[in-house]
C-alpha cells in the first residue's frame, strides 16, 4: 500500500515538473507568437491544399508582401498568427478558397546593427535569444576604448536612442541598433 502511494506521489511530481517548466527565453515558439513582423523579415506562407498560394516572401520596405490572387497584404506590426487570420479572411472573403487554412512563420529575422567601439561594426543576422553581450562577441569584441558599462540601443519600433546599463541578459531584438560609446577614463 505504501509503495503504491509512493509511486503515485512520484508520478504526480514528475508530471507536475513537466507541466511547470516554462519555455526558455530564446525559444522560437515563444518568439513567433510575441514577435511583430517588420520590413526585411523573411516569411513562409503555407495555404494547405493550395501550394501555389503560398511560398517564401520578404517583407518590403512599405511593409507588405504580394500574394497570388489577393495581391498586396500589409504585414508590418502583425504577429504571424494575425497574418494567418488576415490572409485567411482575404482568401475566403474574395471567394478564392472555401475555409482556407493558412500558416505563417518567420524563416529569417531582420538583421541588427552594431556600431561604435567594437572591432567589426556592421550588420549581423538576428538569432533567437540574442543579447547585447552576444552581439558584441559576434562583432569580435570591444575595442580598448569602449565603455563596457553603458551602451545605447535604438529599438527598431521606437526610433529613440536609449542609454542602457550593460548586463549579460540585456536583450536585443530584430532591427535594433546598438552603439558602443567611447569611455573617457
């Protein structure tokens, strides 16, 4: 009897442990649901049962993609799931497809930029879970004159440069610009 209770308790702890685990911060699934599309993102649209209505697209500078049958679709500021709903509505509303099932996923995020006191400033591809420290490492590290305590970030959606205390967990988002300033002493 006690053995059965112990086994049941162990099973309950194992199941609750599996359920209680959160997604890691850089998880692609979490990123896809919270992510808002912007110019330069590469996305894949799939219309199930209608291969010719999907494909790989790059979000243009005006924030749209051109799809077969329905034409230009504004995508900037939409999440991938909102884009799926928008395309489904246009396909159904135009009478092109009855009960369309559409999938949208980001295949390549827009790049980030790093400039200032780093060895190789420039444009780099964004990856999930990217932090400013990792971005500096990608740019081959700080120069000897770099201010390693404060950095400046211009978020792609805000357009304002913000001074930020540099920590190992300072996040970076697609399209952001990081400026590493020079230290004075």
